[in-house]
């Protein structure tokens, strides 16, 4: 019931091959955004006079650098993710010759073709749209805050935290207490932002189609 880029439930409805194909560019570009992030961080370190190897927490301007770094990371990752969905839409327009109306329906409203859906999911467009309305009608009853915490912070943010912070910690010999803490704050904030965006687009589409 929302823009497909922020639809946290669509992956559970799609057949595996379509779910994987659609995720290649968004997820790939999201992680590729780390390259300019680290380059940007090196430039910031020079600007703030932080020596190579010096712990950020001990540097005079360390907290400023960390704040700018976290903000840049979240913004660039979201830009990479959204750019990946724009590439998907462009491929549909140029290669698969989809009409603009179909692209809008799929990528802005998550009205995916019935052939993409699992056999257990209702495939007719009208029934599928009604099913999405009913799903969101039940979901929105839990409230915005609970939705953001459950789907954004816990559902997405915790997964990214495990992948980006916890797992690398097992392979590192460096003290990671500070890193673990700020990474937890980073992915909680990023998850909350994603959850809020998902709620916004879902609610907007629900109100539009429910009359």
C-alpha cells in the first residue's frame, strides 16, 4: 500500500526470482555508497586536523566529525537505495517497454503484476489492491510509533546493525566498545527514518484509495 522502495512487506509477496532481481540495484548501490562515505571521512579528518590512527573519541573535533559522518552515511545510503529503484524503473521503461502508467502503478503504488506474486497470494489486480488496503487497515491500528519501532528500528535497523557492526566485531582485534555504541545509534536512527517514510507513503496511499 505504498511506494515499492519503502514497502517492507512486498518481498514476502513476490516470487523469489522477482524479489532478488528487484533488490540487486537498490541494495547494491546502498552498499556502494560506502566508498564515497569513507573518502568524505578522510577529507573531514584532514579538515578537522585529526591525525591518522587517532581515536575519534579522543580528538578535539571528534564528535563533530562523527556527527557529520553519521549524517552523510544515512543520507548517501538512502540516496543509493532510491537510485537503485530509479534504475529499476528506467530498465522497465527502456528495455521492457513498459508504459509510464504501468511503471507508476508498480513503483509508486506497489501494484505489481499478478505473475510476480506467489501462488498463495491473490493475483487479480482488483482483489490484490483490496487485499493491500485491508492489510494496511489492520497494520495502521497499531499506531505510528509502534510501527516505526517494530518495522523500522527492530525489523530493518537491527538487521543492518548485525551485518555492519556486530559481525565485523568478531573479526577485529581492536577495542570496539565505542564503535558498537555509535553504530547502534546510527542504525536505530536510519531504521526509524525508514519506518517513518514507509508509514507516510503507506498512509498516503491508503487515504487516497480508501476514499
